């Protein structure tokens, strides 16, 4: 079965260089992995049976549900089983987590993320509403509620986080946690020892960037 790596729209807007680093590692670890930049909202046009290695929770859901002959696995599951990835050591630092909505019922993803945090020596403090009982970061309300009300939802969810540093595995979740006054730690940044930076924060501007990338890919 052919394997491809889909970094996803959000990561390629946020830090495309980290997408390239992941691809380099996958090629060393698994061998001959092509990059797949076609957005998951479009027909993937992959020949024959193919497995997509994803980083985006939305991609994970769409590849599972929408396309024939395509299966998907999260990068987190791949790395959780890796004996060669150079995991950084965060020396027992306390962090909490916001699980992404599209993978709310995907315990394989929840477990893999937590395995990675253990490998990085991160002490995870679970919020009250977590895993399959997790709540939306607030971003899903975009386009449904006025932007200021969307921000209030983001602040509400952020206020439920028991410690300042919040692990996220969705770039939009990182924006929500910033707006909510917390310190998001995007899992890809953590894996490569980098800080998570705000970038474009305003929901209108961020969603416009994502929509532009989707239309071009």
C-alpha cells in the first residue's frame, strides 16, 4: 500500500518548515513517503490503495469518511511506535490538553498523543472535560456566531484548563487558547523543541488564510 504524508493546510500556513522536517523523518524511518498537499476537502486522486499519514484532526476525519480506497493514520500514532524519533525532554513540566473536536471519538488518537507526551517527559494534568468528553475550543462556532461571541466561547473553554500550558494538536485550537489567555503548546512544536507562536489570531483573518489555501490546493 502506498503511503503519503499530508501536513494539512493549517500546518503549511503556520510553519511549513516543520512539515518538511516531518517528511524528512518519515522518509528515513519508513522509506519513500511522498508529500500530499491536496486539501482533504478535495478528491485526493491517489492511485490504488493508499494510506494518508495526517497531522490535522479535520483531515483525519475526512479521509476516514469521504474517500474510497483511502485509509488514514495520524502522525501521532506513527511516532508513538517509533524507536528512532529524537524526542526532546521537558523534564516533567506540567501541561494540560485540549482534545480536538474531529477526533473526539477516536481514542487511538487520544492515546497516541498522550504516549508522545510521556516520551517527552511532560506531566499531563487532564482537564475535567477531556478525551471523548472534551469540549470545543470555540473555533467551531466561527460562521455560526458573531466573531466577538466566538471569542467568548474560546475564553470560556480556555478558562477550564487547569494549568497555563495547554497541549493542542490542531492549529486553530492554538489560536483559541491564545485568545483565551492560555499558553498553547502545539504538539508539532513540542516534538521539535520550538515555541508555539500566535501568528494570525483574528478569526476572520485566520479563516481567510485557510480558505485561500484550500482553494489553491
